């Protein structure tokens, strides 16, 4: 995180996302090579992502799909009211 700003910057989020994906990959006991093959993302792109956080959005979606997290992207930029309504109807109260 930037030492002069308490809000996260894009680079911070990129690096944190890459680390989360790496942890998920390792929890499934997949090598980078296996993850690359399963997702269709080149090994070079995957290695760059895990070390720098840089990846194309398409490749990030492919990784999310293989990890079973694609649905989390669908709600990423929803309006707050829509998200609240979705939660209201999905709660099993």
C-alpha cells in the first residue's frame, strides 16, 4: 500500500489478487503448468500474473472460472441497491 495514502491503489489490488489466486491454486495442489493447461491461460501469462499481478481481464476470468469463482465477477460493478435486493432474495431465512 502507498505509504502516503491509506486507500489501496490499483497496484496493491493487483498484487493481492495475484496472491489470492496463487493460494487457491496451491490449495488445489496444482502446479502452474497444470493450472495453465486447465484454464487455457499461457504459462508465461500465469507466471507473470503471480509475480506482478499483471494479466489480461480475459485471462483473469478464465482463471476465475477454473477456480469456481467466476460468479464473483458478475456482481463486481452492480449498483448497491441491486446487490442488496439480490441478497434479500437469496437469503434462506
